[in-house]
C-alpha cells in the first residue's frame, strides 16, 4: 500500500531518523537498503523481510508496477527525506529490512567449490567491494573473521550493489580456527599476500580440482601470521616496484578471476 507523507515528524516513518545510526539499526535487527538497484535486489532475493520502503515520487515512478511487496511504501518529497535522515541518500530510495543472524560457521558451505575468506577488513566500502567481486566471479560464499566490518552496514550494502543480499556469508566466532574444518574436508587455502617469499599467482595456476578458499586481509597489516599458517599456498600478484600493494578489493578480484 502506497502512503503519502507530508511531515518529517510523522510517526509512521520515525525509524528512518536512525538510518545513519548503525548501532541502533543492529539493536533493532534491521539494515538499510539504499538505491533503486539495491532495493530491487532486496525484493528479488526474498531472503530478508522488508519492514517498509521510503521513496521520492520520481523513484516510485521509476519502479512502475514492479514493487511487488506487502510492506508499506511511504512517499515523500526529497526535502522532507533530507530533513528526516540528515543526508542526501542515493537515488531517492530507502528501505528498512530485517537482517539475517550471523551464526557460527557450520556445514552451510560443505558443497561449495569457491569461498572468499576475509580477515580484519574494517572498511565498509572494501567489504561491499569484496562482496561485489565475489558475486561477479561466482563465489559460493564469504567467510568473515570477528574483526571485519558488518556487511549489513548501509555503505557496505550500497557499495556491493546489493551483492550482500545475494552472496551467502557467515562470521566465525573463532579465527582462524574456523578454517581448519574446511581443510579437513578437502578445501585448499590460497592466501593473498605481498610478501616476497610468496609465489606469483600465475605460478600456481591452473589449480587442481576441489574446494578452494581465497583468503585476503586488510591493507597495511595484511594477513596475520596465524591465518597465513593455515594456508596451503601463499601467493602474490606481481606489481611495479614503485607500488607497495594493491587495494584488497582489486587484489581479490584479480585472484578470483584467475582461479575461476
């Protein structure tokens, strides 16, 4: 049902005052989907119950009859939305949805062929970019350590272009111990690192068949020694001596494209 809104203090949309407050959203079990493409992917996925949608009239018109949802749809002017949220959000389109639980890693990815494991990446833009690369190259799932940023953070969802809503992920309570059961079931771990003693990625390709985990770490500190100790292969992407390293999203995308 489409409901016009004329006032920023309308109680029907008061939750949108907290769209810039990730702690509040997490306590409520909610996340923000921002932008028309992300909203479409949220609705298409069917994985996350939509609480409500808030649109400008042009954004509503752009969807036509394609907003197939039982959630309330509120429509307000851009100025009212700016007053309500405190920022100019992307493409005049916001939605609140219920986030999935982050249960400890179990047997969910037992049949996977390719996983991306992320350690210590705290930047939400990088998390979103990593999910976008994972979707682009057919990754079956993403494993996160406890320190990495929340994939449901508004900027991460937006930067991922909605890939956070389509690529399954789980967060490990114990890290890197959570990787050991995968090794026990036949997965091999390829750790990306700029260390000089790592082999060039091209030298280990093509890889034998079987499950593979591509393991990446934060820019700067890189992967921890404990994580590197779990790896079957330490690999680097050769680059110019004038550059110390690649952005983690770029490095992961290169590696995933090569191993695919």
